[in-house]
C-alpha cells in the first residue's frame, strides 16, 4: 500500500494543489462577493462593484431582515420542513416495513405503484396538483406539508424497503414471542435499527423541502424563504446592498445545516449513487 | 384533453342573469338544489349578473354536480380530445415553442452605406456569398485599409450631396433649404427603385423650378447620376448581407441546455473527483467548497449570479449586455447550472473511485501499467456505474430545470430563446391560462425524458463490467 501513496511534497502534487487552489478561489468568488457587498452601501457598490468595504455597514442587513419579514418566513419554512420530514419518515418507514414483511400479491402491487411514482417528475404533474390544491382548499401551510408527504414518500419507501429487508426477522419473532404487538415491535425494535437510513433520508428531504421553490410558488404564493427572496428581488432589484444582505441571511441557515451535517449528506449521496 | 383553463373555477364566479335563470334554474327539478344555488349566487340587478359567494371546495363540487345534472357546460370546459397534442405536433402552437430560422438583416437599403466594415465580417458575411460580379461591385465601392473595408469618398452620399449644398445658388439664397432637401430625398428613393425615367423627370422638374447657372446644372446632373447609381449597389448589398440565424425556441433550448449542462457538470465533477481522490492536502476543505453551491437553493444561486452578470462582468469587461444578449444568455445559464451541480456529482464520482478495489490497482502496478494505462483500463471501466447514474440524474434534471431560469431571465427569456420546457408549461398554465395545453406539453416532456433516459441506461448498462 505504501507504494500507492504519493508523497505530499512531490512536485506534481504541488502543481495540482496550486491549480485546484486557484480554481476554488474562482469557484468560491460569487459567495465572497455577496458577503463583501452586503457590508457596503448600495451607492458605493454601484460605483465600484469589485471594491472592499470601508467599514462594517449593517444597514443592508436591517433592511433585508425587516423587508423580507425574515423571522416570520424563517419560522414558517422551518415548520414546513420539519413537519414534512417527520411525516415522510414516519409514514414511509411504517409503510415500507409492512410492505417488506408481507409477501402477498397486494403488497407487491402497492410497492410497484410506489416505485413507479419514482419515475414521474414533479414538473409533469404540477398543473393538476395546483388545480387540485385549490379545489381541496390545500393552499395553506398544512396543505403543503401534506403534499410533501405524498411527494416525498416514493423515494423514502424505496430506500426503507431495501433497508428493512436487511434487518433480521429473528429479532421481531422473539419480540412477538415475548408478547409485543405490531406497533411496539416496530417503534421499539425495528425503528432504532433504521437509524442510519433515517438520517440519510431526513437530511436529503430536509434540503429538498427547504430549498424547494416550485411547489410553494404554485400553492402558497408567499411565506417561505425562497418566495420571500424572489419577491425581495423584485422590489429591490437595483439595491445591490440590500440584495446581497438578503441573500446572505437566507442562505446562512442552510449553510450552517450543511457544515454540521456534512458527513450525513455526503454519505447519503454516495450510498444512493452506489446503489442506483 | 380539455379546453379548460384550469384556473377559472368549474363553478362559475359570475353568470349572466338570463342565462342563469333560463338555462339553469328553470331546468333544475329538485327544489333543494335550487335553494342551494340561490343561497350561494346573489343577484346584482345593475350588472344583470348573478355572482357567486366565496365558498369552499365541497360547496363548489356540489355546484358542479348540479350544473352537470342540467347539462350546463360553458365552452371553456369542453372536451377537445387529442386536439392539444395535434396542435403541438403539427406546429400550431406559438412559434417561440419550436426551433426556427430567423433571417437577420445587417444592412437596410434605405439607410446610407456603412462607412466601414470589419474585414472579418465582410469576408464572412458578404464576400463569401457574393457572385463574382457582386464581389467586384463591392470592391469598387470599398477599399481595404488595415482590418477595415472603408467606403470610398466618391461613393459616400455625404460627400456627393455636399456638392449640391455648396452650389453658389444655395449660398446666394435663390434655392431654399427645403427644396434641396426634398429633391435629395426624392432622388434617394428613386435610386432604390432603380427607376431611370422618374430620375430624368425629377431632375428636369428641379431645374425648371429653380434658376441655376449652366455650370451648376451640370453639377446637379452629375451628382444625381452618382446618387442614382449607388441605388443598385445598396439594393444588392442589402440582399447579400444577411445571415440565417437559428432560434432555438423552447424545445431547442431545452435540448441545448440539457446537452451542454450535462457535459459541463459531468466533466468538471469527474475532474474534481479525480483530483480530490489523490493525496492532495486540504482535500476536505476543497470538497466542502465545491459542494457548497449544491446546498443553496436554485433561487439564491440564480440571484447571486444575476447580480454578478449585471454588476461585475460589465465592470470588468466593458461589455454591457450579458444575460439579455441572445448569443450569450444560454451559455451563461449553462455556466451557472454547472457551478451549482458539479459538487453533487463530484461526490458520486468520488464514491465510485473509492469503490475501486485496491488489489486491482496493485496488480496493475506489478504488471507495470503506466499512470495513463491504469486510468484508461482500470479506472474508467470500473467507474462506469457512477457515470451511468450521474448521466441519468443530470439528463433528467436538466430537462426539468425551472427555478434557475425562472429567477435569472423570467418571461423575457422568450426573446433570447432561453425558456426551458417546464418554464413554458408554467407560463402556459398560469399566465396564459391554458391548463389543457400545459398538461399536454407536460405529458410530451415526460415521454421525452423517459425515452432519452431509457436509451441512455440501455447504452450504459451494456458497458458496465461486473466487479
């Protein structure tokens, strides 16, 4: 193995490192630009777009915070995301568990219907969804959460189904002998064994729901961070200072989320890719 | 399959008074239904209409049921069968939907000749297409100086007309400003019509109406002929100097965007994964940086870049138009999509690379394989599963892209041919209120995605090696 590893100091590594470093600076520049300009006054930005801040000007943040009604939209998005993820995990894990443990034809048909839904992109069914949502009075926060449960469950059921099959049946059988009911067995014995896959699905779905734009646009029209950001863009198009500040505060939560849970996100993607 | 616009409720918000009474109320048999309808529809005598109260879905369904029982169906809800599909496939939808040819005219005969033309442009856009005669004519009027074709002075309308303006009769005031102006314009028009007789007539009329000396008359005759002769050349130039440009339209742009963003994302992601798979110092930080754009929402990404394109790029390059320029906008969108997407697929490729068993690599080292050989015969075949899944996901996602382009260009994208399929569906359904047409388009897109990704999976699965 030792022969495989190149030395850190080899000249090629240094050159490659240099190239990657320069590239990553270019790559990262848009985000640096946003942060720098959020601390400058708009008039200053228009005059010297690439300049540096003279002082820490916080006016942009105050404006963005108030105009976007940030606390309100943040809490609303947070609520939708949490309720959506918890709901998807609860319903899908129970569903997948039953589907994996019963071997009847009906369960196979139900499972096939769920997996078929994986093929249908949301964009194809968005118009009927929007129309149905208004017919059923679902154009509100509980309504959109319900929709996320439905839209998120095919993937989740597919992933849980594969995972549940690898959980040994003996555990459940011995629990049943000890007199445990179906729900007790599932919540106390099976669910803890699914921890890794739950973490993966939770992280992926949380990113998806938090960042989703199209469904809230069709159903809610206002009230999530993404929608507030888009509306802010319409109002303060030329106010670059306020724009950059609003972009910073609306991307901060998700960046923190990513930095803390990076391990799970990357594991989830890698696992999904290797399986697919 | 219907004509229904999807947004007008099937239970009408307001109805004409007579229509409501004769077509609906009189036909209802059950008194309870009649009472229900009258409880939700209130009569406005002045406007001669019944309007509906704001009610929930269950009541609306009840209204629909009642309306159905009396066979009342507004034109908007009629069944149209496969008409929408036929319209899409036979080219009856708005022409921004399809790729189409557009002829761009660089020179309009009614404007005066350009003073200089870049050599490259002239060769490519004019001389290549011109016949020998036309070429000779062009070279007669223009001469090459450095990198420009410059219009010779004797063919410059400004200098020609100057001869008339400097006649002694004008400075003495016996001919008025407007007289000369009108005359010159007339000759200009006649020259483009290439009407010799009209020219003779107007010269005679001009000379008769004003008093000129003998010398001046000859000058007028000469200059008139010069202007007149230019007309032929201007007509020829305006017909030659055009270019057929292909406008991608919605369908074309969707494929164009998908093709290049898929290539961009996968190539960049693969390169990054290869680099990060080695013993590079600080690779964790690099991985974090390259993945970061992927966790941001498309809206935020789009707005960040939109600002860059409107702020930084014009300041650095001195070129003002970026996103509104039809020749640049598609490439800029692809650039942003690549920037946002490559991190995700870098992780996928990294996982694939790290899955390659080390014993295979060791065996190849013992057999004396070079670095390139190892890459070509071990890395590539063993990473094909990762390529398959990445291609599958990128193709499907690129064909479905919406947020990015919605936030970056919006409806103005129709002008620059940067509206993807899904965005077109969105506008069709919610701006033009054609839900039937929108869902038809959506189903077509679904078939396209199925076909392309299915084909891609077929091709790639054949190349995969069992590990």
